[in-house]
């Protein structure tokens, strides 16, 4: 009705104005109604009057069913409290011409009106355009116009509109502004009315990279700006939006997630959006503004705060202290251990289970427990005192007493500073004590990172002790309070052998003394996960003097009988997810938890086995060899390949084999025969075969009352002897000639064929022989995951070689392969490896910034950098430091400089670190007579001086490899 009345009034006014004009009265003609442009835009239909609802009795009203859910429903309910902010972004191409349309959209469409941020590129705003020409009602404008430094006068420009209902205009600050020919950048800091506890504030970075820009230079500027912002504000929500055109910063921003999944210009996605949190946004396309050639993108927030994703966790933990450890030592000192050995005699299973139950009983009665309740979004420095002050602040605010509120706020700030300082000292103490595990745990806590919990997995600390098989404890000794203690109490004030039961003459050549057992027990790490027997590594480490006697007797009894207790062979399988959202069994990695006592015995046996079988080992087995590791394996592979490529018409083919469950497929009978050939004692061989067979395993399924028990045969994972036994199992197949060789690193095997003039007969025979040997030894080669790398540096376009067929499957030829953590490609340069190292280094810098935010500085922060960040950046540096290109070296140096800015002190460049480690590796090779390159280095030695003869190099690629570069450095130092 109201609309019709307005239409009728307009018609009457128009008719009256026509009559006035027709009458010829000039005064009335000049006084006719004239509407301005703004008045016409404001002329719209008013909201309809509210309708009266009929009074329906409650019992007759229709009941609503279901739940109103979904992203849009949640966003509508929260409106101006989105987490994180709702955003509309895009390339607008001349914002002043589209302000009327944008104002109309904000007035009539909810997604525009309720958006927290509007991020636009190519605004075409200039210094002659006032802010009033680009102002929106209810929004604060921040702009960065294109300057003369860009080399262009037309186009460009950035604009950020912040909704006043989401953030107070007084809490908005421009952090950085950059404009050059390659990139335009604007960074804005905002402290909105509401953000979840895991974020301190929000940072929005708007970027425009022109089509003519240098993509690498633009990405470097962006990464530098983002690095500075993350260093200053490690807890902020960082959002990056813009038109990137041909640039792709994904590799430079490994900790960021890209959310634009729709096309923004025709069938291309040029406008991208990154955030430093996962599962935060859902993108939807919107029509472009005016005649712009880019679609707008609406980013709807779907992020759930930590407190909603992870409920509060209540767990019971043991409160270890010096008093509890002393009480346990007193308990074990007054225990008559002879009662255990006399009661069970040679029954190794009952003896082991009874001792385990007794130790666990003593721990349960001595070490106190406490219940801890933790929230996912709680900061580690939040204490009960701070929580009480927060409640007091709320009470003072409700009461309206401003003076009391100021007092409470002042006390709260002081307490928070004090608790943060206490937490900083705690982390510094952990660094000083080389407790990197504790530092990692603290970093995960303060960064909100937690391990992905799978459905069938359980925490190792929550795994109850398991006794397999059931034990009849009727013959076990009584509890400590009822038993007759020995009048003799061992003196532990000085080192020496602990009293032990009378030893039985062993049949095996290996006999362990209490002193050896004590030394091995003290090497246990205190924070390792407890095995199925429930005996913690901390207990074994602290009470080694009291327990070495009984355990030396148990170890010798096990070796004498040639049997391993069933409890020690039992392992708990914990599935660890490989992906964030595992959907199948292959998405989990099984991690086996075994008894720490079994691992201690394995270390003692390993020390006995190594010198016995050293002559039987494969000379090209680089794993578990003294002073030989991953770097040596990669150096040997590259040295043989590059020296062969010096010849004309030569190529190199490398086959990287992959085994399916290599450790689990080993046959104990075949391993026993190989141990006999290697010269291992018969009784020790019998013990090893019993150690490998009938091993009970159980997987604790969440929500089930019983465990799934199964027995496995093979080299068990999660143990000390498993990798060494595998190397023994594969030692009888070795191959090394001038044109082909097979090198191994545990189960990672690589066949290298040095091909001349296309003759690969020997290479194919080597592969076929290794496949046949694997079948005879029950090792299953996974042909689908086995890859081949072909290095052909000849200038002619030669046809690719014929593929190698393994078990009826042609092996795929790849351009790049990750071998022992180092990325090799078919050009033998290091571009792929540099990309991986830069990505990993940026991820580790995040942790360094987190640690610095707590005030940890100086040598402690440098220690953390060397152990955590530097180890990732300089992984395998002796292999690639002398061979990388100048471009890759600059990228690595920029990464080091970013770390230097976080530390606040200068750091050595890649070249300095590489030269130092190359010299150390060369010295290690010269002193190690068993190194595979020892003969090559000996041939380079000079008979007149300590210098080394420089190897003959024809091509630049070999001249810049490890050995020639290390020889040059060695001779340069000797000349000094």
C-alpha cells in the first residue's frame, strides 16, 4: 500500500509539472522539480511494515525438525564476529568508476555488507584522487597508489576496506608499503573486536604483480616482507591476497594454504589467497565489478577455533621427582633378588614377568600420580593465579567499579609478564641441558600444533603393561613389606659391580657383567615411550645401580637358554597417520613400541656382533659403518657417475630399488645360515633365531575392550638389532666393477650402470641377478615404486633407452628422485634439492620465531638454530655446496640472512659452511681405511708433500663436484 501511494504521488507531481510548463508561466517553469543523482540512488522502496502474526496456540504450532547448519548459516548467525574474517577480493580495474555499483552492492547484498575485509588490486587511484571519492559508508579505506618508482604512471594501486563493525578504525595500522617495477605490496595490521585465543591480531597483505614483472624478484620481495611480519608477530593471523599473474609463491610459502579454487579470469586462476592456517576458508566466485575482466572471489570462513575442535583432555600422569627416585632406590636396595631367581630357576618367561610385575608394583606404590586437565587453546604460561585474576577482572567489570578494574588489570599484566619470564627460563634450562625433546614439546604447545590422532592409535603413555602369556604368580615373592630383606645392602656410593646371583656357567661365548649392564641401562633416554611391559626408561636410568644385578642374571640366562622371554618380544603397534585425513590402512605408518630392557640387551649383543662380522659385510654397504653415512653414499654415487660422464658418448643409468616390507619378509632360517657363515657363535645364532620368531604384536583399537593379538616372523621394526640383521641378510650379494656397481644403505639399494655407446648389457644383467637373488631370499621388490634415473648430457637428441622390465613391469624413468633425503635429477644439478631445502628451511624458521617471541636470545637461540634450523638447511651440504648454481646459492643465502635477522647476529654463508664441512669430510675419508673412496684418495696423494694431486677434469660439472673441490681447498690450506 505504501509503495502504491508513493507511485501515485510521483504521477501527480509529474502531471502538475507538465501543466505548469504548458501554461507558459516562466516562473512556474523555472521552479519545476529536479532530482540529483544521489537523490535518485537514495530513492528506493522502504521496508514493508511488519505483519501481524496470528495467535496460534503452542500445541497447534508446527514443530521445526532438523538442525540449521552449514557455512552460510553459521556466518549469518555470527555476522560481525567471523573467525577468521570474511573477505571479498579481486582485480577491479579502476575503482573510482565502480564506487556507485560497489555502494549499491554493500547496501543490498548481505555478503558484501557483512564482509570484514574488501581487498582490491589495480584500483587506478592516483595522488589526484581524494579519499572521499573512494569512501564506503561503514568501511575504513587504506590505499597504496602506484608511485614513480614502478616506472609506470597508469594502472596499479591497492586498496583495503575494513568493516568498522569488525574492527575499530583506531586499531588499524599500515605495517609495510612497497612499490617497484616487479611488485606492489601493502601490509595492514588490525586488532578486531574478536579473535580466537590462538591469534593475537590479523595481518592482511595485498599484492599486485604486473604481467611484465620478474616473478623470482617479486616472490623474493614478498617472502622478505612476510618473513619480517612473522618475526615481529609470530602469533598473528596472516592473510595474503592479490593478483599474482604468472608468479607462483607457493614454494616460498610452505606454511601457508592457498584457498582460491575457482577461475578468476576466463579459465585461469590469477587471483590467489593464502593464509597461515589450514581449513580456514571456502571460496565462491562472484560477478566482476562493472566491466572488469576479473571475477571477484568471496572467501567464506569455515575455521573452527581450537577450543571447539579439541575438547579438554583429562589424563593421569606420574609425578617423578628426586624424592620418588630415592624412595624407589631404597626399595630396590632392600629387595632380596635371590628369591626371584631361586623361585623360578630356568623358567625365563615366569622369571621375567614376575620381576616386571614387582617393579611396576613398587613404582605404583612409590611414585605419586596427578590428574591434569589441559585445553587446546591454553597458553603454556597460563597458571591458576592468572585464571583467578581473569575471574576477578570479569567480576570487577560487571560491578562497574572502574578503579578496581584498573587495579586488577594492572596486576594481571604484571602476573602474565612474570609467568612468561618463568616459561622462558624453563626453555632456556632445557636448551642448556641439551634437552631438545623438551624444547620441541614446548614449541608444539605454544604453537598449537598437536599430532594427528588416528582412530586406532593410542598414546604410548596410556598403554597398560601387558603380560604375555598369563603368568602364575603363586611362586612369586611377597610384597616388599612382607618379605625378609637381605641383611646386606649394596653400597652404591662408588662405581663397581653390583651384587648379583651366582652366575651359571654360560654355554654361549657372550657373558654379560653387571658393570656392562649398568653402563647400558644408564644410556637410556628418560623421556622415551614406555613399552608393553610398563617399565619406563626413566626408571631404568635412575635405578641402574640397583637393578643391574638381577638384569645381568636375566640376560645371561636368556643367552644361555637361547630363548627370549615372550614379554620382551611383544610389541605394541601404534598407527601414525601419514596424511592429515587418513582414509585407509595404507595412510598409516606402524610404529612399534618394545620393551626397554629388550633394547638394552640388544645394544649389548650388537656391540659383540659388530667386530665378529665386519669382514663379512658388503664393502658398499654405507649404513651402520663407523664414520660413514648418508653423505658418503651420495658422494660415491655422484663421483662414479661424473667421472664416467667425462668420457665421450657416455651415459649413466641408476636404478633405485624399493622393497615391500623388507624387514618383515626376512626368513630366519636363511639368516641363521648366513650368521653361521659369518662366524657367529652357534648358541648366539640360536638366540637370534628365537628373537626373530613368534613375536606377539597387538594394536590397541580405540573404543574396544580387547587387543588384536597376532604373531609375526621376520626382523622386527622398532628394535635395535633389526637394521643390523638386515644388512647381514643382504651382505652375500655384492657387485662392483669398473662399469657397474650396487651400493646399499640398509634397505635402500641403488644399481649404477656406467653405459658407453649405448651398451647396457652388464647393467641389465646386474639388475636381473639382483632380482633373482631377492626372490631366492624372499625379498619382494615393489616394481611400481622402483624408479630409474637416466643421466644423458650429450648434446645430440639421442633416443631414450629401452626400459628395464622387472617381474613383468616396466620401470618408470623419472626426472628427479629423492635418495636418502637428497633430491637428484637427470641433469645432476641441484635445483630440485634447493627447492626442497628452501621450503623446509622456511618451515623451521617458523619455530625459531616462536622461540624468540618468548624472549629467548643469545647463545641459547643460536644453539636451537644449529640443532633444528641449520640441520635442515644444510642437510647434505658436502654433496652440493660446491656444485649449486649462483641462483640457488643466493636463494640459500637469503634464507640464512632471514635466520640471522631472527637471531640478531651474523651467520656464516652457505659457502663458508660448505667449505668447512667438506674439509672435515675429506679428513675423515683420508683417516678411514675402510672407506670405498680410500683407494682413489691414496692414488691422489703426492710423494713429495702433503698435497693431493688434482683429479683430471674435462667438464665443468665434475670440476665443481665434491672431490675436486675438496682437493683444491685441501691444497690451498697446505699452501698457507
